[in-house]
C-alpha cells in the first residue's frame, strides 16, 4: 500500500472566467495522471481567481472602522476595508496582525484576503464565496471529462495558535467525508476509542502543502492511492461557536 | 517528481526498554524500504512506550486540585492527577473536556495523557519527556544502522480550535528544518512574500496521519521523495506566549 503525491505545476496564470476543470484536466494529462481513485487538492487562490474573487483594494473607500483598525494594525486602511467586508468579526488585532473570522466561519489572518500572487500590486485575492460549492462544481466537471471517482479539496495555508508557521487546511471539499469518525471502534487492545476522529480533509490539505510552493507555482496536487468515500461538506467541520472551548 | 507515503505496520507491541530504532529498521527492511532521502514519522505512543512513559493511573493519589477538576470535567480524579502532573497550566475545562498546556508547551486535551492503546485499562501513556531529543536519538541510531540521510518526526493527533476532528502535529523532530522560511522570496509576479513560512514538520505529521490508524496499528510512516535539509528542533516552532495573540 502506498499513497503518492504529484504536483501539477504546468498551469497557466488563472483569470476570471477560466474553465479551471479543463485546465486541471489538461495539466494532469500532460503529467500522465488519470485523476481516478484519489484526491485533487487545489489551492484557494486559483479557484478564487477563476471565480473573479479579486478586488482592486487601492480603489476602496475606507469606513471609520477600517481607518481606526488600520492605525492599530499598521495596515493600509483601504486593504483593511476589504478585510472587514469579508469578516463576521475581528478576533485579534495588533501592530502587523489582523485575525478575523470570515463570513464562512474560518478564523485566519486578514480574513484570507491576500496580495501574494495577485494579478498586480493594487489587487488582492479573496477566499471563494462558497468553497464547498466550488469543490463540488469542480468535481462534477472533472467527472464529466472522465475523471473519478475522486475527491476535491480546496486549501489555503493558515497560521495557527501556539505555533509558528502555516499549515494548509481545507476550505471546501467534495466527493469524500472530511472526517473519519472512529469513535466506538476498538483499539488494538479491544477497548473502544473515545474521541478519535481524524480530520481527513485537513490532513490531505497539509500533505499537499508539502509540494505547494507559492514561489514555484504549484497550485494543485494529486494524491493517488486513497479511495474517496463518503461525502462533504467541509463546513460540517467548523465548530459551533457555542461548543468551541477556545472562543 | 513524486512524494510517496508507506505505512510501517509490522511492528510488535512496544514495551519499556525496547530498541525502537532496530524494530523500525527491521520493519522497513521487511517492506523493502531503504530509509534514505526521506522522513520517518513515528507516532508518539510507541516512542513513549519504549521510553517507559506509562503510568498506572488507577494507583494515583489525587490532590485537592485534581479532585475539584475531576468533578468539573466528569473525569476520574486519579486520571486528572496524572494530567495535572504533566501540565504547566489548565487552558480550559468543562464537562468531558480538559485542555492543558504541557511542560513542553504543547496545548492539547488531557496534556497528551492517553488511554488508547495503553498496555491495559489501568494504564495511560504520557508524552515523551523531550520529543526533540527522542527524535535525534532515533535518527542517530538509524543512521548507525545504515539509514539516512533521513529526518524524524514524532507525531501525535491533536484537536484544534474552531474545527472538529484531530490532525497530527509534530512533537519533536530531527534531521531537517521544521519550518521553511520563505519570507522575502518572490512570488510568481516578483513581489516579496510577506509571511510565508510553511511548518514542514506539521505538514509531514498530518500527511502521515492519513495512514496512521489507531485501530489498525500503523505507528510509523515512511515519506520518501523529500530530501531532508536543515535541522530542528521542533520546540523552535512553539510560540513565545508573549507573542501569541490567541492566548
């Protein structure tokens, strides 16, 4: 048994309206990959670009709240305005730092608004509006072309509490269960496992992150050798705020 | 280019004093794996067992603090006593939940004290005392046998804020840099990356988690195709509490 990760690197620069499924299908074909019995992890940025989720932040009119937060965080008020429009709430702010909860419920720096690999210095890329739906559309379009069974993960790299550095997490998924609930299964000594529920979607995103490189341009990774089973959505992994002990 | 993950499943039950390096080396040899130019991810539990980090929790004498916390969390006071001895502080407690910061600085459920796959129902397994040192000893012992260059990750599955389920993270590492600091490198458009620093050690742990299964007994995974470079320790990834905005 073996699980293998293949980088899909021969993709063109993605623009609003591009047919991402066809571009990924062609890139996989050029690398001799069949996109069957595995998971395709696609970085959020190319999904967002194909969906037109790009804004010219320098053209924004900052609100009073954005102006105040810009002073506190040492960021451009026009950029902060974009972040606030993508946010449900500000989780933490400090010089250089603005951690927000997005309208989807993701907690991350700048509500996921990112200037790296944007179409130009005046532009920023937003997270997809509904990453689970983006993943399902991509899955269906790839299956139409002859791929599958396959799962899709749309990933982004997030910082996390208590640890330096970023790890890729899943923003959306389709075609497999994002959580393997093993509660009640027996351990090797025959005792039931109390809390074991690996978050498969996030493990896949993190694994793909080993090959995704913002500088080198690897926006998708094919993970072969894992049969997708079950179904999404990823949003089922987001904790009910009432049950989240860390809030 | 390809990265491949191989489960090492043919390991015996590990006991105090076992020579883990030899057992892993032999298991890899049986699977035809050379343990060269890759990373060996080893689950914390077998490292702890080999190091004798197992306690009979039913024999503990609970303190007043343990008794109070046991009532609050609906847990056995003798088990809570073990958890408190492994902890620097209690982060959150509620019925069924006890999240602690360990003496190492890890924030996790029950300070990492775990009954699953323990030697018996009266026993619990603690985290290794110094996982970076455990990783380095394992690396050196494997290199003596002819393995290498290789990196080692000692991993455990942790819950996380805001999301359901667990993902494996690194507790210790050796033989490679746990963080790829790309700050200052250029994105594809030629602009410097501001904050990009993938936490390689945690990505590796999460990737291996795809194949580690508490029920099926896969305590180690060989990740081939990534040349280890740089050096540890993992503890360099733990954020200075003063700089952690989530505390």
